[in-house]
């Protein structure tokens, strides 16, 4: 049965649970409070694609498939073409221009949006040094990668809340999406995230969607946790310049 309510799709809840059964149970607990879910690589071998299709086709949910694809162009194009048949809403690829261009070709005329990963929100400058990534302020590198991804055809980017305003200021960002993980309600455990902000601040800084996982699914009442975040998104502090 398709939900008849229209929830605020600026909130994307990450179903970062072990398998599709756990994901079904979590989505059922949240009910019609949330209309947009992220399914990531961690659930791929646990029925993630089947769950994505079920939530989309049977329950009318929007789906963000977070695969962060990276490979040679021909392989990325083929993978994206295969995923496009599921009529999902968002798909992530790494933000390297050759990857984005290939993904754009694979998505062809489908409605699936290609989102480019700039720099993972769990990384800081020290991590980039260990990975032999070029010198420079992390925020500057994120902004440059976002600009190049837009030029290559990305519909949007994944970036931390700390860089959302910088990306939104780019001329190439006009009409493009900014999706921010690393969002934590005030007082929540940061987990493995290093560049975080509250939901209202992320939206105010230019994000179109925020992705929240652990603060929802680790809560004893996931529906109430999601509703609290949605209430914050309705506050005056969450005015988005992209609206």
C-alpha cells in the first residue's frame, strides 16, 4: 500500500542496518513520517537492491542508492545503466570527472540523479595526507571537486555541511543538488563523522537534503527521532537559500 501523506523529503534516513529484513522493520516503525531512504553498500549483499525496489514500488518511497561507484568509464557506464532500470531516485559515484561522465551516459534518459562524492565526511586533512591527496585546505578541495563534477554532468554532489555554503556559491551549482551526510541533531554521538552540523544549519547553508542514520535507527523510537529532525527542518533556522 502506498502512503497517502507527503513527508518532507529534505530528510533522507539511512537504512544502515545489516540486511533487508532489518531495513523493512525499521521503515515500518518509521511509517509515513519519512518518504526518502538511503540504502548503502553495506546492505548490498543483504538484499539491499530488493529492499530498494520494494520500498519504491510497493510503498511509494524515494530511494537514494549510495554505491559510490568508481572504476574505468565503460564499467561505470554499464553498472549505472543496469541500476537505472530500477527507477530509483539518487545514485552516488565518486566525483572524478571521468566517472561522472560515464555515469551520466549510463543514466541516459532515466530520472535517476547522479550525485558525485567530493570528499568523504569521515575524512579530515590528516587522512588526505595519508592517502597522498594534494595539499590544500580540505574545504577548497571539496569546492574544486564539486565544480569539476558539475562540469562533467553531475546532477548534484555529496558534501559535508561544512562545505555546503561554499558549493552553493559556485556558479556551476545553480539548479544542482547538495546532499549532506554528517548531520547530527544537537547532543547526538558523532560516531565516525568528523565534519558535522545540525539539521537546521545544514539546510540553512545550502543543502537540499540531509542524510541521518544512527540518530534515527539507534533510537528506541525511530519514528519519534525522525519527527524531531523534521520539526527542526521546519524551524526559521532552516531557511535554505536554494529554495
